C-alpha cells in the first residue's frame, strides 16, 4: 500500500467505494454490534457503489468524490460513535449522527475497500483517530516519556500477515519499515499504473509511508527541541501521528500506544465485546499478553513462544508465525475463547449532544454495558 499522502494538518487520504447507510437501532452496545455485522453481511453483494476518497484526521472524517473536487459528507470525530470492519468481505463502516442533525438517530455508513487489508486499515485509521483524540483531550492520561512509541508496550515483530519478518530487535522497527515499504515516488507509481490501465485516475491512494528525508527532518527537529530532557531515542519523543507504516499503525491501535496502562484498562472495559489490548504480561514483563473484554470482564491471556519460534495464546492449541496471524485467526474463529476478537472500537470522546458547548454525554447505549463491566473486579486482569 506504499505511501501516505499526508498534509500539514495530519489528514490521511484513502480510496474506497461508498455502499450507503442504514439507521442503527437504539439498543445496548453489544446488541448494536451484532446488528451491524448482520446488516453488513447482507450488503456484501451490493452492486450499487460510488468511488470516493475518505480523509481521516483527529477532527473527523470527510468523504469526497473520487477526484476530491466535491465534498459529499463530513462527520466531526466527536459525533462518530464507533468504527468496525469485516476484512473477510473487504468492508469498513462507522456509526455516527447525520451532520447537523439534532435528533438521536444514528446511522451506519458502509464502504467497500479494494481488498481485506485495505478494509482493515481504514478501520485502524479511524480507531487511531479515536485514540489520538482521547490523548489530545486527556493529556494527563498519556503514557509518560514513551508517548507515541508503539514498541513501548509490546516488542513484537512481524505483526502483519504478508509483511517481511526478520530477527531484528524492536529497536530496529523503524529501519525495517523502510525495507518493507520502498521510497519510490507515489506520483510516478500512480502515473505508471494509470498508463498501463491497471488503475483508474484517482484510484491510487495510500497512507502508509513517510518519506525518508521528511522523517529525518522530523527526527532532527524533535532532537533539537528535546535535548535537555530526552535521553531516549529520538523516535520515542515524537508526537503520535497517523502517518505511519501499516505495521506501526496496527501496533499503535492494538497496543493503545501513548495511553497510560491504567487508563487503557478502564477504556477497554467500556469498549465492545471482544476488544483487546496487546501489552506485556502483568506478571511476566518479558512476555506478551492479550487483555480481552469478555462477557465476564477483562481477562488476560499470555502469548507464549514455542520452541519453534511460533506464537501461542494461553489455553489455546493453535500456533502462529506472527501476532497478526494470531489476532486475525481469533477474529474469525472462536475455538477455546468465550467470544471472537473484535475489529470494532468505541470512540471514547463521542458526544451524544450536537452542540459542542453542551454537556458531553456518552452514548446511552453503552450504559447497560458499563454498569455490568465496571462490576468486574480488577483481579481478572491477572
């Protein structure tokens, strides 16, 4: 997926096809998610779709026509309640109020991506917007000196299926990303693809690359600003950004990068059923774990390493060559787990009221879940 067309305000652009929207019932969060995925399945064979360009930022989501000359729809991020995807059918969707609407009706907007990974990362983009928005509004809950550093919590390599894997340490993550995503010009690649009629004009969009020269400038700037207090590597001091490689973006979302651990636990308890946090095990810091929101509360599963170098989830039998393969498998196959892992994430900065000056209210649909989940004792985490 190559490079990231990122502008100065941090907006990231991707292409997709707009399927349409449908109203979402007023029900508890878990029932709402079940309804959404049932409806998405029924629309996977829809033939009437419109090519569009989606622009993501921590301010919101905008939808333009394919050539980006006409704004078709705009949603403030605070009015988007959740994001989800069905990678198996290359579907991405988010739930929001209609722009400018004062009623309580929510709508699910559905998009068809080019392939499963494109749908997955449209979802990851919006989920990361949720996290960065939360960090912006709650700086006191930031993760200390390692804000924005995805490897701080879970030093795993080979996160994404199909990406290059090697035996480098997590400190070499940035350099290995340059090997996976080459530095060729996106405009040249796009023009060549159009000339050979592989792509239509406007159909080549991506977000996953920061040019090497630009990155070096950013790192030197960060170093000059933080010399007095920053003894850690420069990359750990730079602000979180959407302009990351695919692997870094996935790791940031899965690890809730930049948000303090206690805050992540609290947010996870109020998220969708099957949501998870990838982090070091609380009793074995050198080992990874998945903390998952099950019907019974938050449960920690150790991620073990077999003698063959494979990954194995505690109490499960299947082995995987990467963390991404493990996560992808359990989002499609439940096996020994109480429920499937979920691609969906709640926007914890969601505002029920239209006016930004009014009191910020969480979605009442979450209240039933919240009352049940918060009764779970914290000892379930260990």
